[in-house]
C-alpha cells in the first residue's frame, strides 16, 4: 500500500517557531500514522522538499534528520525524492508499506454495534497548536506535553500492527482530523452511523483549553493531529481485547462510542441523555487554514 501526505509552512507548521528537526519528524509521523491505520509495516519513503526563499541548508539537513530518525525507529528509510524551490517551505512524503491481506484493516469493515475505541487521550496536539500560535502562561509540565504532542507526535505503528492481527478488529482510521470528523468517515464508509460518548481528554488539553477560555472536550473531539487510532471492535470481544492491549502496551484501549444501523453521527454525552447530531468540526483543508 502507498500513502502520501504534505505539510506546508503556515498551514501545518510555523517555521519561525518550530525547529526544522521537529517539522521533519511531524511530516514523517503523519504518513506513518496512515500506514498504522491499515495495520501495515512501513518499508520505504520518498520525500519532495519545497524550499522557500529563506530556507537554509542547515534547515534542510535538520528536517531530513527529523524524518530519518523517526523512519528508522519504525524500520524504514528514505530512499529518494526531490528538492525544488517554492514560495513557501513544504514537505511531501510518499510512504510504502506492506501487510498481509488477511490482516489489513480499512475504514469500511465496521459493523453495527461495534465498539468504537481510541488508543489514547486526545486534544494535546490541539493544545500545542494553541501555544504555538498564542503563547500562554501555563503549567510547565502541561506546556511541555502539549508542545511535544504537536511538534513530535508518535504514530501508533506497533499498536496498529498488533490490532490488525485480531479478527475482532473490523476497521481502523487514524485521528488526523479529529474524532468528530474521522468517526463519521469510518461510519459512512462502513455503511453505518455512530454514537460518540465520553472522550478521553489529555491532561495538557484540559489545562491549556481552560487557560484559553475554550472547551477541553472540543479540543479532544475536533482538534485533530493526535495520530491515535480509532478502532471498531466486535462488542463481545472488546473487554478481552482491551485487557490484552493494556498488557502489551501498558496503556488503555478506551471505549468512546459505537457504530449504529442509523446513519449520521450523534453525541451520546448530552446532559439530558438524548443523542444529538455531532457536527464534524475537525480539520478541513477546503474550509479554513489550520494556523
């Protein structure tokens, strides 16, 4: 399988406030996360680097170090690509992965009543974006966690391959654009609807959202770029799978909702207990800029 993703200065990162190594890491992470969502093993990558008028050779080398280090950590490497001049810096990566057909997961395999679960707390990357754009005086540990989640996210490649080996896992998608958006994509492709209840909010997202006067749940639902995995699991097997996952990775596989026969995405966490439409308020390139 092949995936491709691009990051552009001023849209996905701010070269003036982020170091080049982190930018390279982040670009590779976005592609590795796509591979993880299909339970694949990354094999090789090519990179097209567009350099802006102010891009230095030192910046280029550091960006490549960031990409190469993360690729190597997951058993792959950069084998080629191109460098061209452009109005702004950008990185476009094409990544090749491999997976046995019997283990490959797509967005389309979900079934009504499947449990929807995520591989970790959400919203920290959105909190890091907030600090990148509008620096705030917040707790130092929350600041560090948020900025790391935004600048150097860790794709769930190993977790994706482990989950892909289970026949109880019917579908997966990575949370690049937020649960409110990506759950709808998985549900629609699986010819289902979805109900989303409580979502796990990262501690850093709680702290920084409140400092910004924002709703922490919105960071978790809509923030995007957490690069956790959203998984559809056979209901009767979920408890067993979650226990095995916790034993294997030392972290929780967290239930956030379920797939339904009725189309549409609803929030099941309303005060009166009545499901309501959950607006897809995650990232959309055609709707607005990220930064």
